[in-house]
C-alpha cells in the first residue's frame, strides 16, 4: 500500500513538473507586446507587438521561418549576403590560383555571366552604360595597350566584397538571435554596428587603391587614414554604453562622418582624372550610393513611417526594414563603380596615368 501511495505521489509530481514546464514554454515562446518586453529590448516604442524575448537559441534559429517583427529585417540582409557571396564566387574565378577550386561548382555559373560581371559592368546593369564604356575606353586603349600587359591586383576589390558580406551577415545574425538574452543582445548589437563600420572602410579600398595606384604616397595616406578612422569607430561602437538606444543619433552621426570623410580623396580623384571620360560614370554610381545611404540613415533615425501610425507597420514596412533595403542598394551601386575602376585600371595601366596625375598632384601641393 505504501509503495502504491508513493508511486501515485511521484506520478502527480511528475505531471505537475510537466505542466509547469509546458506553461513556461508557452510563456517564453509566445510573441509579446512592447510593454511586456524587458527594458533592454525597448528600443522602438512605435512598433507595438510581435516581439520575441528570452527565446532559447534553437527556437530563435527556427524563427527564421516564422512571422514576427524581425523576420524581414533578417531576410533583407540575409538575401543581400547571399547575393554578395554569389558575386564573390563569380569574381574568384578571375584568379587562377583559386579558379580550379571552384570548377566543381561551375555548373551554376554560366561562362558569359562570369565574363560580363568581371569586366563589363554595363552588361550587368544596362545597355547605355555599356555603350558609354565602350566609347570612352577606345581612346585610351590604343595609347596604353603597351603598359597594360597584366591585370591589376584584385585584393582591394575583394576587401570591399568581404566587408559587405560581413556587415550583412552580422546584421542578419543580430536581428535573428538578439532575442535570446541580455548578454547576447548587447554583444550582437555591438558586432552589428562594427559591421557597418567595417563595410564603410572596405568600400573605400577599390576607388582609392585603383585611382591612386600610380601615386602610392596618396594611396597610402588615404587608405591608412580611413582604416585608422574605422578602427576608432569600431572601438567606440564596441562600448556597451554607446550601444544603447539613447545614442542612436550619435551612431548615425559617426557612420555619416566616416562616409563623408571620403569627400577629400573624391575631390582629389576628380581633379587628377578630369579628362577621363569614365569619370562621369563612376561619379554617377558613387552619388547614387551616397544618396541611398543618406536616405536609409534618415529613415533609421526618424523612425518613419511607424511613428506616423504606431502598430500599423509592426510586421512589414517599418523604418529599419527600409534602411536595410537602402543599404543593399548603396552597396550594389558601389559594386558597379568598383567594376568600372577595376576595368579602367586594367586597360590604362600606370605609365600614361602616372605621368598626368603626378603633374597635377605636384601642382596641387605647390
């Protein structure tokens, strides 16, 4: 009898534990409203519902395929990462040392795609740019064919692609897993901000390296300056205090200052290459990039449109999603410009450009 009673007690206790654990699971995994969030997650008071909070990592990972207010934030930059990963694989085929490693995967990359994207951004974007590139390169190719026997180095171009992928992937990871705990939330947010700084710095490498390839002192000065500024920004952004919502505007100002620090080398580059026909093409792409980034930052800071109608844009259409789309658009515009810089340097070499640019830079210094 005693054994039976003790067994019944154990069964009852076991059932209670199961019920309590089920209640806990129900409580942890349901989507919350803004007022139910822990304080550290209360960042945007205009998004009222569909939040995840204190979710285990495996459930946070599974939420990649469920609907909540971070779903589109995750997927916009995850798809952007996959896009830039594909572009990187395409361009890696230009490098003999690694192209043979990609041969098993060449079935999904048509050969004409590789040629077009590697050397002719006009085909990748539009026919008008193609015609412009063809006409502008004809005048310089005859005079510089003897000096352009080898391709320019590709590492600055891959630094840009790598920086873009790091930024996009860290952003996706942050939006997916920051609901796990306070500690992981802080860490991922700081990595996300550092990723933006890395992307900005990496974006400077192709234009500065290829424009000033024949003037190494200017090349070194500009690249070392932006790298130092980027490191300073990363150190700043890794501070837990500066990662809080209170410093949202400060972070936007810091990123904008980094981006606008490129005005000096940009003006210098325009002066050095004043007679280069392809200058207008690259300027158009770079201005488009700047416009995309600035517009995205305005949405990020002002929290439009959700501040106009709180709750209406909880799942789709809020400012951070729009900001993500503008970041991808800006990165693609800069990618197009980088292709033009690369093709131009391959075609013109250093002899002709080096003489003209050294004369102009000497004049500027004097």
